[in-house]
């Protein structure tokens, strides 16, 4: 249930991001209308929503409870996600902050192969093996109508960009229907495929699969425009938002055609990289990227304009990477490397996220492996913490050290973090000390460091910068005031387990802690009282997140479950 960024490399001069977390084949993908989020559905029975800028999940995994998820779609209002399952259930999930909920829609008697929202988000259509399509009202879950009369399972549906026309594919025919009533509009298109259907943005061209390629049809004249050869069976295809390109899924890769005045002569490039068959591919709303989903349980995001056919990894490193950070605008990535036993090649590297190339020579200065790297909110600075007991602050553009190495710790430094305003840096060390530093001078801001009971493993600033909190090996959570350096309250006892994660709620009134046993505890910062202990199986919680308003906490577990917990402001 974790999210791993395996590497951002260059692919024809563009970024590629691999997202891992699903426990089975990823069957379907869809971008949000603003391009910030990506939803995926998997045979592991979960729907996941990813932030494509950070590579992290924006919500805990959502378990359908109805078997493998075969299809997903994102409504243009960015509020709803829909999924279709093997058990024949359609789910509408509200993914708006603080409103996360899931509604199960019953009616189909066989698996749901495809779901799709209309452009105005007022309708949802599902296509099923039961030889029918159904129209739903997403907001209420009301079934608007059932369209039958198909002689074979319905494998796909596609709305035109204005939602006026709906195309459905069943058997060897594409049926074009009124997007509101579901009534046929003209005769079906007969061809040799049966797997998918897609509309061009202008609503004029319809794409469907055929022998070893994609067939393009003119919707009004019913004439075939072109045959795009893929050299293999194409199981899914989609037009780019501007209608100038088409991506098709073939085997373990995807083919991207650039559609010219004569599509029959469209040039193409192949993008490879998955270790399993690709199930689905989709363009980002700006048309710059293509996301693909595979049987290898990963999602890959790469450039739509690549001219190469292989994916190269992030530039070669001669030592293990221990920590990675991504700038808030996803413009660059920072990695910290080094090996404890070899005691060499300890460096900080800065990579261009759009090209995968090194932006600077390795930043060297540490004499032992780097434990943690972080980027300031304004993207101007990089901080690194190391086994050599030193903290370094670097200029992110030039790579120059902003100040002399910070040498206030006597044992390894486990964590560093910037305050939200970017003025201070906090560090946590095995020497039991937490220090707060002036970024420009490298000088400690308090007369003496903050002292923890046991080694300090994690550190966090409150959202307003008024408090600094640290957790350590003794199982206590400590709080200090950043303006005076005084202890803000008595330490909180987290049941004697080492505390390896701290996170303030968005309003700063509560703090979440996670111990080495993966148990999660929520505390009232002001009173020090525990608000909620999340009673999950031992050694199961692997991820947790606050909702935007701090009223809900989600946890994902190794046992395959997602739990949603209410947490008020008391």
C-alpha cells in the first residue's frame, strides 16, 4: 500500500514517473480535468487517486469490496470518481476534500467493463457484460435509464466532448446514440474490432480497434478515414485533448501517432518500459504526458512527444540513494546518497524533472552517507542530513553551500525540515538533540538545543511556525515554542514505542504520531490529551493522511484495508 517513486528519467527529453502501490494488475486510468490528479483501478480491488506532481497518493486507497476494478473515470468537476467492478457494481466516489464518500450503484447483472462521465458531469454511463448500458445521476446515484438491445457484451462507451453523442461498442459494431436519451443516431459502424471506442475532441472522428491497429471513422458520413497500423492487437486508445495525436495500447508498450492532414500516413513513436502487458493509457489534460497502466501493477507517466523507444533511468549513481525530495512545482528532484560500509560517494544530486538530466555537479561535502534531504518551500535551498553528524544547506540553483557546514550535533542526523515560511531549518539527531537554525548564517537560534528523551528521529514545524515538535526512540513527543525556545508543554508519552513520524493537522491544533509498531495516535496539542488511537492490527499501518480541513484521517494497511476515521477539533 505504499507509493514508491522508482525513478524519473529522460525519455526523448521528458520526464517519466513510475507509481507503485497496487497489489495487482492496473486496469484503467483517468486524469482529473485540471490535470493534477490521476485515478487508477486495479485487480487488487482498489481505486487510488494520485498527485501527479509529487507521485504520492492524495487519498488513502479506496477498496470497492466488489472484486477487481475494471474501469475508472474522473468527472470534469474534479469532485467525483467512478469505478466499474467485476461484480457488476458501479461506484461513485466523492474525492472532494473533507467530503470523501462512496456510493454503490446496483443494477447490472454482470461485470462492468467501462464507466464514463458526461462533459458536464451530470450523467454517468456504465457498459456491462450483461449486454446493456445504464445512465446514472452521479450526485444522487439515481438510475436514469437502461439501454438494452445489444446482442453481445458492451465493452466500451465514449461521450463526445459536448456530451450530446454517446458511442458504444458491442460485438463488431459501434453504435452511435443520443447522449441523453440513449436512442440510436444512424446506422451502426461495422468493423473487425470489439474492444474499445473513443471520440476525437471535435466529435467528428471515432476510433475503434481493428486487426493489428486502430480504425478511424467519420461519425456523420460513416466512412472510414484511415487505418493506423500498430503491428499488434490494440486493446485501448484515446485522442489527445487537441485531437492531433492518438495513443494506442499494444502488448507491453504504447504507440503514439501524430495525426496529420492525412492520418493514413501518421508518424508514430513507441514507448516501452512496463514489464507486463499494458491495459490502459490516457493523455494528461494539457496533452504533454501519457499515463499507462499495466499488469506489472505500476503506472508510468511519460512524455507524449518522445522520439525514443526506450526509457532511460535517472542518471547513473555510484552509491545507494537513501533519500529523495521533489520541489513543490515538480521542476526538480534532489537525491541524497552514500553507503555506510563503503564510506565514499556521499553526495547530493539535483535533477531536472523534465529532462532527467543532472542540473548540477554532485554536491559534495559530507563524509558519510546522507540520511535525509529536503527542499525549501520557495525551492531556493536544499538541506541534507548525514551520518557524519553534519547538516549542509545548499543553493538549489548554483549548488554552492549557503554557509559553513552546520556542526552542532555529535551523532548522526536523522531528519531535517524547513519551516513553512522558509526562514528556519530544524534538525533531529541520535544525540537526543533537536536544533533550529538560521538558514542564512547557519547559526543555532536558541542558546541550547532542544533535548529529547532518547534519539530524535523525526521533527515537524506547526503550520504557523509557532511550534516545533520532535519524536524519538524513547516514544515521547516533545514540543517547543520557536519564538522563545522554551518547552511548550510536557512531553506526550506515545506508549514507549519509538516515534518515527509526526504530522500536524492543517490548523495546527492536533498532531498525528506513528510509532515503530505502525500504530497511529492523534493528540490535542494544547491539552496534551489523546483524541483518538487508531486500533489497527499491529504492524499493519503503512500510510496515513489528513483531509484538507483536518476532520478526517485515512490509513492504509498491509492487510489490504482502508480505514477512515473522524477526528474533531477538541
